[in-house]
């Protein structure tokens, strides 16, 4: 076998294994959403407290630790960081199943955030060093399939395991296999060679200054963060919405949401990467135009999902909205790597994820929960308060789209500036 063939096989195995790891990442992250109602029934927290559990408990630690871990990834073994992170978050997910109070569950979710903080920055760096720019968005599209696949499995398995055995068993069943996968990753992942560079890896402050000096990145990060706020907010609460407003159980709601995530979300995620690579060749600005256009078209469809009283009609609106909303992932990740220098790939990813997750994951579920509590009290809406809270948060996508279009205006100039550095 030639050296080129061996390298190609190693690259394919690494991307495939990183995808599987990312699937586990989102299984453990998303399973909580389908279990919010049974957790509420046992511990009786407010919707705002559940929003804190789904958001800040995870996102604050995840976002903060991501940057120092990414700096280590730019200097040391990225596969070891990925493997160790997988081990930690899987073990902490299993511990969620042993919680006997809301406080213990809250602390265990913080532990999940600690583990997951090291995964994506190191994985992004490995992917960027393995694929040339003209193939990078497609590679990120494949890797990002971990989100819809993991989310689908998390809500499907979590919903039915809860109905059969209870919510604690659901956490144990999805958490423990990741411990074994961590060993496989450490033994078989190939560490790609880093692009040669004369200078040492920059500090976190230098990375932040480099990226923030690029107007396109400023708008890209704001756009992605606002869209992530919507995405994490609705993903966390859609199961509870279907249970409260359409009378579903956890198994039925999980099945519908799993189908939406797997088919519509998976297609949108993959298509976003492939389309970006094809359109990039004619004009790099398509990497920002595409997600901006997609979420604008998705917004009115989301309104239909939350307002239509007929369940099947509502779900029919949710399918294209989910597909279009998922297209932002690959172009957002790939454009960030294009705007970074080779020795700051993991750190650049961590800076982006810090913003996306602190604002999106941290505030999205909390904003929906707080708005739901407020509308229930102030307007006397009862369970319908969640419908209107979700609808209000969805409208933030119009703001996000504006920043994608603003970022496209200076993207070509910023890419040229980075190529000269």
C-alpha cells in the first residue's frame, strides 16, 4: 500500500471516529431535554431552574475551560485530549443517573460540561490539518452530523428508556458506553501532522486579538451565537412543548424529535458543508450568505410549528425549519478555520465555541424557561406560556441573519489579510 493510500485511510478513519465521538457528545448533551418533564415531576423545579440546569450548569464550565484546553491542544497531543474528554463526560453522564436531588443532578451536569469542553477544539484542529481548504467544509459537515445523530438518539432512547425504566436508567445507559469508546479512541486515532510554522503557538489573548480584528469574524461569531441561542433554546424545550401542548408522552415526543433531528437535521448539516465547498470556489462569501439565507427562510416555518394546533401540520412545518436551521454549522466552523493561522486552529475554534456555547447553550434554554415562567404568571397562560416563549426566542434568528450578511461584506478582504500573515 502506498504512503498516500495509508494517509487517506488514516484520514478517513480519524474523521469517522471523531464523528462517532461527537455523536456520543450530543447524546449525553441532548438526552436531558427529553427528561425535563419527568425530572420536573420528581424534584418540582421551576421552568427557569430547568433552564439553568440545561444551560448555565453546562455552558459556563464548557465555554470557560474550552480555551485553556484548546491551547494545550495547539501544543500537545490532540487525540489524548479528545479521548480523556470523552471518558470524563461519559462517566459524569452516568453519575447523573445516580442523583437523588436536583442539586446533585446540577453538579453532575457541571461535570459533563467539564468533560465535553476538550472535544471540539481539538477535533476541529485535527480536521483542519487533515483536509485542504477546498474540502474542509465538507469534512466539517460530516463531523457535524454528530449533532443531529446524537440528538436524535438521545431524545429517542431517553424517551423510551424513561417510559420503561425511569429517567435515571436513561442516563446510565447512554453514559457508560462512552467510557469504552474513549479507550478505542486513544489506541486508534491518528494524530495528523501540523502545518509547519516558524512561530510558537500564540497565547489566548493573541488569538482573541487576531480574530476580533477581523470584522467578518466579529459578525460571524455574533450571528452564530444568536442562532445558537435559538437552536439550543428550542432543542431543550421542544419535547416539553409537545408534551404540554400536544399531549405526547416522552416516548412519542422523543420519536418525533429523533426523526426530525436525524433526517431533516442530518440532511441540512451535510448539505451545508457540501454546498459551502462548491460555492466557495466561486465566491467565499457564500459561506456566510448561505446560513443567513437559510435561517431567514426557516423563521416563518418555525412560527407555524409553534402556533398550528394540528399536530401533524405543526410537525410538517418543523421538518424544513430543522433542515434549514442546521445548515449554519459547517460553514461557520470552516470559515473560522480559514480566518485562523495554522498554529491557532484549536484555540480559534475554542474562541468561537466559547461565544456560541456561553450565549447559545447558556442563555437559550434559560431565556425560554424564564420567559415561560413570566408569561405564565403575568398573562395567566398556564402551559401555553411555553409556546409563546419559544416563539419569541425564535424571532432572534432575524437578528442573527443580519450579522451573517454584514460579515460577508468584508470576508474576502479578511481572508486575504490572513493569507499574508
